[in-house]
C-alpha cells in the first residue's frame, strides 16, 4: 500500500505538535506530502456589516497564525505541505476533506488545546476514527 497524502489536523496543543512531528518522520520515510488542516470557530451569523467582516478577519487571522509554525517546521524538514483553513464542525470537516483530497492516512493528536476542548477534540478523534474512509493514526 502506497501512502502519498497524509492529513494532519492541528490546533495549538502539544498533541498537535507531536502529531506533526510524527507525520514529518512518516512523510520522509514514505515520500508523502502533508495536508495541514485547522478548523476555526464558526463565523458569527448575527452580525451585520462592517462588524461581520471584522469578525471574519479576526477569526481567519488567528486561525492562519496557528498554521504558521507547523508549515515552517515541515518546510524546514523538506516536506511538501499544503494548508487548509476551514470552519467547524471539526469531525465532519476532517473526514470530508480526507475524502475530497483522496487522503491515504490521517494522523492526529488525541486531545486539543485545553482540558475542556480536549474533551471535545477527544470526541472529534472518536468521530474521525469511525467515519474516515482511510486509516487514522492517533498520537498521544
């Protein structure tokens, strides 16, 4: 089995750092590319202009900055990578993108950036395991 495309969902957690490091080593050995994905919070639908655009810009900039260190690390490691910023719900987005992009493997951390969000992302990991069309590797 050839694994050419690896999807790595990230946030600012230590689990994401470990998942990216593991994915980088895997990608080097398998000559794979990595697709980083970060799901930001939903855009507020109750705001009118110009406040809506300002909120969208803030959310987008914050999310984009989360991807920067991961993309820099992978580039320095010589690994081909692309990044995607998408709106939650996280579990659905990860499984849908994996299918759309013909991903061969998903590598993700077990938990997220805080204890409360860790519980939610723990449930995201669970959802991805059950609904992804490809193998899922969970990193602790």
